[in-house]
């Protein structure tokens, strides 16, 4: 039987470590602070951001939720970021995506001070990450490494194949794996004979944003599969493609009218030596690593 890598348990352990570190910093008169900027009223984003704010409270961090209207301009958002950059009680700035169409997202993310960029999106942090220097790494890729390490999955000397080349997940997770001495191949939808490449992977990271894109014939038996994808299925046809006959999923689908699947076809997990489930795998690590990054930013800004 494949080993299921419990992201929720690992995230809980990281949060506990963060809480202990926050207590230690409090003895020095330091309380790490996170500003969360949520524009407009997107229900999914509202739930996600409020979860981050609540986690800050649970762990002892200071947090501030800022909610500009969905009519906000790029100039107004840049002024807001500039003000947050200068606030000493704010160590991390989180701008929840997506943003309204009229806002220049790239300009906004670039305006965040690199030492407060807890999402790890700023070009300066991307450069530091590539150079192997201390940096705030993107939360989801950093979480992938924590899952592998804390689950006892060897990385050094292994062939890691990353399917997906986004700046948010694919590229940074490839760089982090390289820093852990893996041999890394980055693939994408244009890769020729993709299955032949993925079948060589000891560690297969799926981050391409397509439901069930990684099929069983693309997996090397015994490989570790890290499924970063979260894709919502809303139709019976989509559901039956992946979960027909799955009684537990069937009940949930009937109740909610939808379910989620990763970038890996669930049948491919049967071939794995270990894998992250969806949900309950990589997802919980994102908020945990955001908290860890906020504490790291607080320490680095003060030279600790």
C-alpha cells in the first residue's frame, strides 16, 4: 500500500513550532505582524484570507485585514503598499489574488518591499532563491519540501520531475529541490513525450493546473507523487471520470454539488510509494508556511 503523506499533520507541527518561536520573540519585545490585503468581495478569497487572519491570532502573531473596494485603482493600491512598507509593526504583506482587472498586478507585487514579501513573489526574492541565498520562498513550494523532509522521503540524488513552470509553484519548487541535491527536470504541456519523462521520476511534482493530468501510465511504480493541484469538479460527467463508484466521494458530491481533484488522476496513486492526497496534502502547508515566513521576515528585518 502506498504511504499517504498527511499534509494536515505536518502543517499542524509547523504551526506549533511557529507559536513557540512567537513566544520566544515576545520575550525580546517583538511581535511579528502580517497585513492581509483583500480587494472586493470574492467569496473564496474572503474565506481563505479570514482563515489566514485567524491562524495569525491562534499562533500569537499580529494581523491586520485591509479591504479596499473592487473599484480601487493601481495608484491607490501602490500608495497602500508604500504605507505598509514603512510600518514597523508590519513584517509581512500579503496581497490576495486575483485582483480586479483594472489593477496592475505585476506592478503591485513588485512594489512590496522584498523583506516583507512573505509570498516570495518579488523578483529580488526569486533571485536570492536561485542564488541559494537567504530568501523568503513561495509558501506552497516551501511546503512541498517540508512534506518530503518530514515524511522521511530522500531528496538528495533522486530524480525529481516537476510538471508545471509557473513562477508561483513550478519554477521555485524546482529550485528548492535542486538546492536539496535532487536532479531536477522541469516539464510542461509542450514537453515532447511527457509520459516518458515523468516515468523516470523518483519524485513527481504535479503543478500544471489541469484536473487528473497525470495518468497512471505516466508514473514510475514506487515513485513519490506530490500533487499540488486543486481543481473543482461541478458536473456529473467530470465526477464520473475520476470517482465513479467511490461511495465516500459520491456522498460528498451529492451534498455539495461539487468535489475537488488534484492534477493527478487518483488511480495513479495506486502505483506510488507515497503520495499527497487532495484534499489534505499540500494545501494545508500553504498557510503554515505563510506563518513561518512572517516570523522569518520579522527576524531578518531585525538582524536576528
